[in-house]
């Protein structure tokens, strides 16, 4: 596909990106139109958006509204502004400056009981996915996190980052951007509890990681699920529920 392709976004039977829109909410409406166009396949990863001048002229609104919309898209990792070239739709999800999913889950979590239930559902699924998709270098990385945790515990230097490194290594082994994005959000929500477990039950955490990885490496789905359930039970003891 031509990197400079700038398609006309057919957003309904009689509407395009260039049609008149309400000035009071132009930035949000422009975001919505781009989202709809991406869903419909009318705008594709790698496509360039019309220039700021073109959007200003065709929409009949000020440059400030267009810039606001572009900044919003940048903040959530949807577009990349290439100086001298234009604004391009990212080919893969970018690292967002602001993660709406994380904020939404934080506000809706109810507090920790909901997080625990979500982790119990999601962790077995992504670990099973990693078991299927892991490459040799992923196995090396996962084992390195276990070795690093063991060394830290021996020296009394263990922290949540040692626990988090293990889960991130498994997430990366899924090689699925959507799984990784949701998993990263979950890690943000549980990191404080992981810090507690690493200070109170570090040897248990290490044993759990070893069991999970042994099952993953062996391709034993039943053993993998059992290891994760045991890990969840020990981790749950470090949570304070707010109902």
C-alpha cells in the first residue's frame, strides 16, 4: 500500500470526513469519525491523515480544534506525527502517553475483589496463549526473570519489579498486541499487592513462578492451570477487599 494514501473517509451513505460538523465538539467528533473509519476499513494502518490545512478547509473549523484532535490521538498511541511528512495511523498499537483503559479499570475496579476476579479469569488465558506462541528467546527471558528473583531473594533485595518482570515476560511471549495491552493494564492494578507479597512471601512467589513456568515449558495445560490457581490463592492473602 502506498504510504501516502489519503482515502476519503465514507462515514455514512451521505457523509464524509469533509462534511460540516458542529464546531463546539469538532475534536471529539473528528476522533469518532476516525474510529468509525478504522473499524470499517476505510482508513488503514499506515495511511496518512489529510494535512492540518486540508482538514481545516474541508471541515470549516479552526486549526486549534484539529490540533486538539491530533494530540488526543497521539496521547492514546493511535497516530504518529512525522515531521515533514504528516500524521500517520500507527501500524501497531503505540505506547500511549495516557492509557484510557487503565484509568477506566482503576475507576471501575470496585476495589480489589473485582481485580482479583479479573486476574483469575485473564491470567490462565494469556499464560496458555504464551505456551502456544513462545519462541526460544521468550523461554530464555522467562527463565532469566526467575533466576533474577531467586538472586534478589537470597540477597534480601526482592521488590515488585522482580515479580512484574516474570508476568511481563509471559505477556510478551503471547506475541499478541491486544493481550499485552490488557495485561499491562492489569499489572498496573496489582503492582502494589505484588510488592506486599514480595516482602511477606517471596519464597512462595518464587516457587509459584517456577511451577507455572515448568508447566508452560512442558506444554502441560492441566498442570499450568493448577499452578496458576495455587499462585492465586497465595496472592489473594495479601489483598484487602473493599466491597
